């Protein structure tokens, strides 16, 4: 990998076992990939990137498609449409027969703006799941 430095980390055995479980369950290729992903998400969620740092991200949100939640999502999108490069929207039916809406955003912008947008969509009324992948 280009521009990658190797470091050494120490974990308690029980925590390392949990890390290995997550790597296997979530399909990460290695412990390093999981830890890099976790650190990127932590940095973004805690707004530790500089205000001018340009980042790209994929944001996934699954929620109950009520009038209120869809209005909240539309409002968040229109307030931050300058960073949204692509949107994919789909409906899925769960095993209990309930409809859910899945929205996937490809975003590019300064970290502060991306963080604000992610905060709004991850706190959406009726949200079931959210994930951000920063690269």
C-alpha cells in the first residue's frame, strides 16, 4: 500500500478475540482493515479532521419511510446537496412484511460539512441502521 506506515498495537486477549470475530463476521480482509475503518469513522464522528480536509465517503441509511422521516431526509439532502455526488434509493421488505427505505449517498466535501450531513441522516426519525465509509 502506498503511504502506509506499520505500527504495533497491543490488545488484551479477550479484545483481540472480539476483533477477530468482527473481522470474520463483517468480511474485513484483516485486523488492520477493521482498525483503519474504525479510526476513520471515529475521527469523522468526533470532527477531528481539519475544517478544510477534503474527504470522500459512502453513507448508508436504512429507515422506516414515514412522511416525517422522508421529509427530514429531503431537508438534510437539500441543505447539503453541494457535497452529494450520487444517491441511490430503494425499498426493501423485511421478514415481518414491513417496508424500509435504503438510501446510499456518495459524498465529497470538507470534513465538517460531511460530518454535519452524516449527523443529520444518522439521527433520522425511524432510523434502523447507518454506516459511513470514509476514504
